[in-house]
């Protein structure tokens, strides 16, 4: 049974940092491309960053230079380091795995406000 469990969200002031984690189980993590998405109520879920099984990364233009996606295959975990956060980054952040079909985590709330 595939499970994706996110953690690390919270409240932070503009300019602050957070690190999100997504721990996976139920599949061969090291072979799976992983992604982070985010969603604001009333808007579509948008791609934030992806990392391939080989470690190649891609980012949405809005987060380039501020966010870093990484993975630790020994821990079955993908991370999203978020720096220099601004209020526009406020959203629910979701972890996604693509392994023949798509799986989502339950999401973790990130709120950036002064």
C-alpha cells in the first residue's frame, strides 16, 4: 500500500524558511520521480518542483533560486527547502509520486504572514 506522509509545514514570517519532508512507503522509492505541488483554495494545484530518480531537478519559475528539492533514498524521503518565503507562497503543499499511477500525500499547510 502506497503512502506519502508530508510534514514540516507551519507559520513563518516573510523572509523566513521552512523545510518540508515527505516520507514514502509501499513502493521502490529510489526508482520513482517525486514532485512537490501546492494549492490555494479556489485555484488549481500547481507544480512547485520535481526530482528524477537520478536526482535531476526542475522548478517553477516562481520558486527558482529560493526553493530546493532533494531526496534521500536511504530514508525514502523527499525534501523541499524553502527560503526567502513570501505571502504568495502560502498554500497547502502536497507530495506526489508517479509510479504507473499518481499518488498524493495528505498535504501540509504553509502560511507566510507578518
